[in-house]
C-alpha cells in the first residue's frame, strides 16, 4: 500500500477546505436539529473517492455524504476507506478555522491506517498499524496523564440526539478535576490532540465510524486507548459513544461515569 500517496490525496483535499469560498446557497439542512451539509462536503468526498479509487481500486468506501461510489458500511469485510470529507462542518460554515479531512483505512473490520489533516495550521496526523503515530512526520507518544495533569475535551451535537443529561454531568466533573475543559467542534481533530498529548481525554456520547475511524488508530499508535464509554470496543459498522484518552485518564472517566450512574435515582434515563 502506498501510504504516502494516500497522505498526499488527503492533503490536497484539505487545501480545498482552506481555499473554499462558501456562499449561503451552498449550505443545506440535513436530517435532525442544526445539521448542515455544504457543497464542499460533497465535492471533497467525491474528490477523495475518485482519487483513492485510482490508487487502491479494490477498496470500498464508507463516507459520510451521499455520493457516487459510497458503499457505506455494507462492504467492511475487505479493504475499506472510512471518510469524513469535512469533520467540523459547522466550524467550516462560520470560518471558525478548526476543521479537517479524516480518512481511515480498515481491513476485515480492523483499522490499519489513519490520516487526519488540519489545513488551517498544516498539521497532518498519520498512523499505520504497528508503526507508530506521527504529526508532520515526527513521532508522537502521549504521556500517561491523569485528569488533573491537563485539559479535558468533549463534543456533542443536537442532531445526534446526544445523552446530554449524562454528558453534562461528566463535563461538570471533568471541569472540577482537570485543569480546563474544551469543546473544539471537530471530533477527529480533538481525538488527534489527545494523541499528541495536548489534552488528556476526549468524550462524546454518539459519533459515526467515519468521525473516529482514522483518529482511533492514531490514538492507539500514540499509546492511548479508545473505547466506548463503558470500556467496550468501538464499532466500525454503526455509531457508538467514544472515550479516547491516556490510559489513566480513561480509567478515571469510566469510574466517574459509574459513580454518576450509581448516585442517581433514574439510572435508566442516564443510560438512554
Ligand atoms: C461532527 C463533529 C463534531 C461532533 C459531531 C460530529 P461533522 O462531525 O465531529 O465535533 O460533535 O458529533 O457529527 O458533521 O462536522 O462531520
Ligand atoms: Ca464528522
Ligand atoms: Ca463531515
Ligand atoms: Ca456532518
């Protein structure tokens, strides 16, 4: 596999984000509250599928947007690219300058490589299974921090029907125990920041595989852990909750969640 060629395609896709000129008629609503797609999300996914198909013709594609060539989760058994053309679409719409291209590669339902590119600051996160994680070609390895050592981050979206009752209780507790809390608006980038040691944990109650596929292998190869909030394995064929963290911080957040469940009279509501 020519991973350098994949990386170059991801970088070119990122430049399309940075050079975009967005008018109001290029934005449309998607299903759910405050959920949008722009003509750039679709065009960049189309570009990625066409270019990646050119170098890996045997691979299937599980992308976020409705475009030609998107086989979605149906063909995860062989080689499959999991693609988020713009992670952080709302940020992109408002020129918040914190969005990325995320491309993961799975084989037989296991992640084997990941590429996440932030064009605004020219940061390329990469990982290949067994070969470590890199930021712009430099190896990254996260320290095994606890919450009190650093920044705790989280994400949520109204359209994902998030369990905000539980989420905001956990965020309150993370706020009390960490040095600061942050919510960036791009799950893939926020997870890569954990990999790079910039924050100690990232938590979100519901994400889709294309949001976290690439970042999941980058976190693991950087020495971190990524699981669902109860510690079970993440899924590549359907949405799940995500806890990506340094191993110690992950344990603390899981304990915190158990403690919140056991101290409430309505545990069912929190587990919803
Ligand atoms: C969203 C971003 C956001 C997260 C949402 C995702 P999108 O992806 O990652 O940070 O909180 O849950 O849906 O739609 O901008 O690709
Ligand atoms: Ca996304
Ligand atoms: Ca997206
Ligand atoms: Ca989206």
